[in-house]
């Protein structure tokens, strides 16, 4: 085999060459080729501004209606079952304390609401073994 040395062989030149003074004027030439005015950018929010405001308003209303409805429908007065349950579980409150707090108008309204007949009283006294306790109260 024949000995091969790179230094002795003829060199092949590449077909690519940079023009003379190319990099000296590169930035000036590039700036000249760029367009002078920049294109106008249109934001997605600016185009659909009315639609976005309408959607936000609907969401706000949809989220506040249940909250307002919940607080508006709360009853300010207590029903009888809730009051009775509350009073029955209070250990420091007895019937004498309740009677002491009633005024004359409350007593008159209670008298009108309670309509016990003689038959009802007889049945109650006959069925209850603690008649003496009921009489003393």
C-alpha cells in the first residue's frame, strides 16, 4: 500500500466563502431589511371585551343568588318544636322559672288555647297513678 500524507496532497477548497467585508456591514444591512413599522397586535381580551364582561356578570349573579336566598329565607321566629327541645335540654331551667317569666297576657292566651273538657280531665286522672303529684302542681 502506498503511504498517504495529508500535507503533500493537494487541498480541496470548499465552495463556501463569505463575501469580503460581510460582517463589518452586517448589522446595518439587517436593520435596513427589517420593516419600519411593527404590525398592530390585537389582544384577545380587547376583541371580546363585551362578551367577557357579560360572562363575568352572569357568574357573579349565579354565585350570589344561592347565598342571598339562603340568608333571606331564614326564619327569625322559632318554631314550637325547636323551642321545646331547647328548653327540655336546659338543666338549669325548671317550670317555676318559666311561670315566673310569663306576664298576664301570656297567661290569658294560654287559658284561651287550652280547652280541656271534663271527660279529658277524668281520663287523665284515672290513667295517671301519681294523682297527688298532679294535684300538688
